C-alpha cells in the first residue's frame, strides 16, 4: 500500500485545531487602504453649521426657559 491509501487525507480547506492557519482570499479587486474622506467631512460640517444657524433664533427662548426652571428650583 502506498502512503496515500494508508493515511486519511486531510482536507486543506479546514484548518486543524492546533495549528495557526492564515486564510488567503483570492480576489480580482485591488486591496483597500484607509484614507481621509474630505468631501464627506465638508458635507457634515455644512449640515452642522446650517442647523446651528437655523436654531440660533431659539437660543433666547431656551435661556428664558432655563432661567425660569432654575428660579423654580430655588423655591
């Protein structure tokens, strides 16, 4: 008998429990490296500043409500 017939063949797709196996992926797409996304940063900051400008007229109302609540807490 040859060696191939005497020992059961191990499936190479399933790693054994006691060895560290690195899985290699075969792909046609290029690898991805992290990079800054300036365009999305600009959009995010624009939305934030737009909301701040829109909500600015409510600031005096919020201050009055806050002062009234602080005054009622002291009573």
